[in-house]
């Protein structure tokens, strides 16, 4: 993101730290004491209360490699679909945000330049009802562990106040997770804790292993084949993974 740092510096930076900590405490209060399987939905509700109305949101977590990930929570079906679509296609704002380690904003997916940045994702996202998307990386120890992603049904930029709020919430999500699990003191610990609240990752891994055995290919190629088949069938990678595990489909005819 170019331009002036919306979180400021100096005295403004101190105020930002206080505000970030306050937001983190609100997120912690929303999920403290819950069993792991209930944390994602509660975290999503807590984030939604902090962010502007009219924005769909999701929180995604990177897998063992930067090109894999799972949707930890989403405010609605479209948010979940947009998040997983990016891992299925291998492109999109959340992929770019983790690569750049900086926020990525696309104000109109139906027109250049945004439509040209991710040609496959832009078409699919617009069909799903999203005209504008905004992604901020979740940073821990200087490395991205996932993203906070927002979408809107209408094109246009976020206001400076809304950008500030989005970035504060993204930082607070990471702080909240660290506070909830004191043992997760490093990036690996945070990712493990977050991923423990989401089962879809295991399904992707299990299906990838089955493809490796069926076709005699590497893990990387198996994952690429899974994504490619999912895209051609108009399904997400997770949906196809479940079908492979249930043995209602296979990839022998690729």
C-alpha cells in the first residue's frame, strides 16, 4: 500500500499501540474459555463487530508452505468462498498480501488494473458478488501467518478510517491468539494453534496423500492437480478433497 502510513508514528504510534491492545482485549474477551472448535465462529463475530458494516470478512491461515492455507473463519458463504478460491487458483489479494507482507487493496475487480492483476480470481469473485476486496497480512515475528480479508458488493476504496481499523484488527487478531495460547510464542506455535481449530486442512492433506499414492506424483504436483481439477469442476479444493476421501471421485483420468 502506498502513501502515508495510516497508523502514524511518534505520539500517534503510541496511541495506536494502545488502541491495538484495546481491540485485542475485545477479541480475547469474545473467545476466551471456548473450546477450540468454537473459537473460529466466535472470532469472526468479534471481528465483525469491530469492522465497518456492509463488509464480508474472513480470516485465513497459511499451511506448512506459503502456497497452502485454510479458511479459519468467515462471516458468510461468499467470504469463505472468496478466501478458499484464492488457494484453489493460486492467485488473489491474500496470496499477494502474504508475499508482499503488506496490505493489498483492489477497488474494482471488474475493471483494469484490478481485473488484470488476478484474471482468474477476479472473474470468479465478481460472479460470487464481490466487486472490491481488501487483504491485510497477519504478522508474527516478522513473518505472515495468514490474512484478514474483506470484500464489498460495490466498487470503491475504503476510507482512511476504515483502512486504519482494518489494519488494527489484523494486528489484534495475532495479539489475541498469542494471548490465548501463551505456549505459542513463535510463528510455528501460532500457526499450529490456529490450524488446530480448523479441520479442513487435514482433509486437504489427506486427499493430497491419496493423489500421491494413486498417481505416483510428488506432494507439490498432487496439490496442483487437486486445485486444477477443483477449478475446472467449479468446486473449491476442500470440496473436491472431501469427495476424494469419500472415494466418490479420483484423478486417474486427468
